[in-house]
C-alpha cells in the first residue's frame, strides 16, 4: 500500500513521525505528497528521552508497555519532513484525562 493512501486517512489529524536520526515529531498533518509531509502545531522529542515502562493491566490480559514522552512545543508555524527520512508514522491519540 502506498504511503500517500495511508496518509490520506490521517489528513487533519494528529500523528507522530519518527525520523531515522532518532528525532520524533508530533503534530497535525496538513498536507503531504510522495516527497514531503507537512505538520503544524508541532512538538518534538528525541528517542533517548522516551521512558518506556512495562505494567500489568487491570483486565488481566497480561503486561502492557506504556511510555512517558517529554514533548517540547516547537514555536515555528510548521514542519516540513522529507519522507525518505521517516522510519515510522503513528496516529496520535492522547490519553483521556481522568475526571
């Protein structure tokens, strides 16, 4: 399946983009083509700063991997990423706050 077809489903939603240099970006996908991905409302972090923790789920389905990611807000209006530099793209769904 083509990257562009997958990204079409994520247009205007928040995604996390992991780069081959260890940097990670989170932002709203505003446009893309075969060469670039453009995000706005961008946050960044590096792979070394992610703290992964294995925890037991209350549903007794076994261990679960969760992580803490210290995102830093980028003050520039948008980020343009070259697609050959991308390792992974994840749809980003922030955890719901407890009431």
